C-alpha cells in the first residue's frame, strides 16, 4: 500500500497552467461556428438514451433535455476535462420524495459507471441526472437535444489568483493525506468520519467561491486541481475503503 501511495504522490502534481482559459472551444468537439459537431452530438444522444432507458422509469417520466456543461462547454477546458452530460428530468414525476429520487439516480449512475468506461477524444463522459428546477452555475450550457446554446460561453477577461489557488490546493492535499494516515493506521471509523467531513467542507468551499467570485474563484480552481491530480478520487476511495 505504501508503494502505491508513493507512486500516487509522484503523479499528483499541481499543474496550474491547465487552469488558464483557451482562445477557442475544444475543436475535437466544436466546429468553427461553435456548434457541437454532429458526429459527437449523435454519440452523446445515444449514450443519454441508453442510460435513460436503463433507469426503468414510469412512462409518464419524460426526458426534458440533454445538456453538455462544464469546462468542455467553455474556454477553460484542458486535457483533464470530463464531458459533463446532464439528463434533465422532473424529479416530481418520479416520486414526491425528491431526496429519494436523487439517491436512486445516484445508485444507477454508480452501477452504470462500473459497467462502462466511455471516452470521446480521450475525455471521459460523466453522466448526471439533473432536476429541471436545480440551479446550475456554469460558463456554458449546450442543449444536445435542441442543438443550440442555452448559455453560450464568452471569452471574458479573467483574473485567476494562482498563488491563492496553489495555497488552498496544497492545504487540502495535506488534509487528505492526514486522512490517509488514519486509514493506514487502521483507524477506520476515524478515517471515514474525517473523510466525510472533509468532503463536505470542500463542497461548501467550492459553493461559496462560485457564489461570490464565479468559476475562476480560488476555491473552485482549487477543487478542479484536486480533481485533476486525483486527490478527490482518493478522498472518495478512503470513505468506501474505510467502511
């Protein structure tokens, strides 16, 4: 285990340059008119349809929209970006207990991801079932179903505080490593509790940064770095393995 950990730490570098926005959208996905390439669009439609069919929902539940969002639908994409594919439904059509519905969809996504490893142009496809009333902060949102922008990204002036981003990232990496130390010491209940608390703190940190300063806030950028260097996955693994 220690050998694996040392190898992981070697690879988990902080690549701050990957945060800097590009001059154009990712040309493997978007054409010169900033429309989703038709071949890409058809594949995403098929993936969404296959997943939606696997949910076994009542007939009255309809798919309101299929969207692509996240960094690959904006100018701050990088080699680390996922394809965030969102299926928009009305949770209320499934059941009045929306927390239960969200939990059900989360379980289905977990099973789907275990059975599939879907990549397009070396970017992983991440599926999410979104309630139609759920607020979603993103620089760009594209309707795959209607083949048009819901929220078109702009090449606005940006100011990324790289120093603060690096500081926050390193602090959180240190805290995740301390949780790992608890796990290695066989203190599983403490490790699981600490990992869950840290996961919630990171979530709230990111949410606060987005609401105050937007997608280029140090808090959101630090979260992106943790996801890109594998520390977010490590935190999730520590929760499940501790249990």
